[in-house]
C-alpha cells in the first residue's frame, strides 16, 4: 500500500512586496511532521474553481488543517472583535468547503490551532475572538513571537475514554500560540481536552473514525514528545485505511451543498 495523500490548504502569503505576483504558501514543520509519519503531504492552492478543487479533493486520503490567522467572524455569524485579524477570505472559503466535503465523506481530519477552529466553524460552532478580553481570568495562551515553537506553556487534561486520550494519555504538556479559542462547540462534536483555566484545547467528532482538532502545535513538539508523534502517526494510519477501503469516493456526495455553505 502506498503512502496516503494528505491535503493541506495553503494561505495567502502577504509577506512579499506588492510588486511581486500573489503567492500561496504553507509552513514547513507541518510538512515535515506528516512526511515523518509516512504521509505524502500535498499543499492545496487557494482560489481554485469548485470543480478543480473537488477533483483534487477526491484524490486525498486525509485532510490536515494548519495554523494561521483568524477566520472571518462572518463565517460563524458574529460581529468582528477589534483584535480579530489576519483574515484570509480565500483560505476561509477553501478550508470550509473542503471540511464540509470531508465531514460528509468520513475522511480522516486533523486540525491544529486555527485548524481546530476552522473544524468547529465548519461543523456549526462559534469562536471566542480574543481570550484575554473575553475571558480575563484565563491564563496566558499567546506566546508568539516571544517563544520558540517547542516552548511548553501549560498542561492539558484529556477526557478519559476519548480517542485523543488513547493517543496522548489523559494529561499532556503543550505549547500555546493562539489568542482565539472555541466558544460554542459544533453539533456532533465533543470537547476532549481543557487547559487549566477551562479553555477548550481539543475536540473530536462523535461518530467519525478520526476527526480531531487540537488547539496547540504538536508539530513543534515531536522532536522530544512521543505522544505528539503518535498523534500524527495515528492520523496517517487512519488515512491509510481510507486507501485500503478503496478510497472515499465510493461514498462521496455529489457536488457541493451551496445553501449550507452560505450559512457559514
């Protein structure tokens, strides 16, 4: 069996001079972690036509949602907070569309940081737009840019009998580079990890084989934390099962549900 093909939606790179053509990019550590786990990572461009995006999607064995800027609050029917920023409309559109398809098709999904937030929004949930303002009693969650990605910031408690607990155990030490978090959990998802202050650190789907989102950056911890490596290994292993069942196309839905997408 060949290595599973894992799609990673890119982001619009705003770091180039305005004189340069627009370009899409993705951070290298995600690619490295997925490859080390035995996957073939594929960066998905933004601004593709729906037919082209669907054709690319149908070749995937799993979907990885990476970290990045904030989702547009319009995607979860909220007014913007003054500290919401880094909005990438093309990325929002591509990620939510891919997530709806993947959830419909029971495709394995792993979301990290922004990725867990996108997963929650795709499922019908909402976000806290700034933890420090909206939860003043919370511990510090945003250590960017002062700390390196391997800086361990706090503990999390993982719910017993969850899929995530079988992967990580019931406690873990995590890094923390986010100012937003899940507020209202999407239907058909459950919370499976909390920070000491109660901030949601992970969710998983209640009836999918592998659909997990985590608020920290496990790719920054794999060099010394076997549990974080196991998270990537388990995701890739489930994606490989998609191959063994002959891919996900046999039970895919035809086309994209535009009316539902408009709600987000």
